[in-house]
């Protein structure tokens, strides 16, 4: 079989969440961070006929990068990645050796706010976090507008970057750790709960992330 560039991009993104990966039969791939603060679910165009586990996903992706559009032959214990006369036999890990994500999505309790997050705004806020060396990405409502504020919630005089993403009649202040925002560059519908969890989902529903929130103060 072939693995599409889109699926490989998903795998690369997931490797930033957890170096381990357990893939189930079908076309859904799930991962969860070692701290259990981020869970990601992707529905990809490729269908896997049997489950397998990778202990070091970055190494696996590096091995694939040695070839230009290779073929993948999956066996019970390994996958052969081949192109022309060259190939790599890459052995799977025992599933007990890798961290697996739950099979079910998380039900969001008590939704506090919902808004649209465009690719451009997400990119600009993450760039601001890098420039300002800011640890937090907050969603704040002041009874009029919804803002994303990039700064340090523990330092009232820290430099911060703000961008308006919607309107609200409510007041709230929910913080995220920038390090937990591992999403691919996409447009997302964002739902934030008051119970310490949030959901970022694409319009098609083919990619979603459940991200833990932090105390704002």
C-alpha cells in the first residue's frame, strides 16, 4: 500500500505530541501526550488492515524520508518500506511498550465559550508566543468581545499579544500552556469548558484535539 502525504503530515504532527504510536485497524489514528494533557484524533484517507505499534515515531518517519513515494508492505511484526531496489524492514513494538490513547472521544462538560480559530490567527498567536517567550495562550471574554491573549498569566506586567476572535456577553478567563497547543495549521471550531478541557475541531471533523486548560491566575 501507499501512505499519502496527508497521512504522513498527521503522523509528523502526532510525533510532537508523543513519540509512541499505536495504530488500530481502520482509518482513525489517535495519540495522547505522556502528561495526558493533549489527545488528538485524525481520520485519514488511508486504511490500515491490521494494528501495529511504533516505539519511536520520529525515527520511523525519518526512515520513510529516505525514499521517494515508497510502497509499504505490512506484516504481523514489521513493515517493509521499499522503492525500487532499496528497502527497510522496520519492526513494530509490542503494544504494551507504547502509550495508547483512549478509543472514545472526550465529552466536553459545561461549555463556557465557542469560537472560530482561523489558520492565520492561530499562526500569528503562536509566532507571538515564540517572539515574546510567553508560556500562556488565554481565551478571555470581557462581556463584549472574545480575545486570545498571549502572555504570562503569573506576571501582570508581562508583554502580551492580543487578537479579537468573536463577541460574547459573558466574562471568562481560561489559560492554556503554549506547549500544549500542538495542532496542525488548520481552521478550527473551538469549544472551551469550565471543567479544565477544550476541543479544537476542523469543520470536516477529520482532525480534532482535546487540550487541557490551566488556572488563569
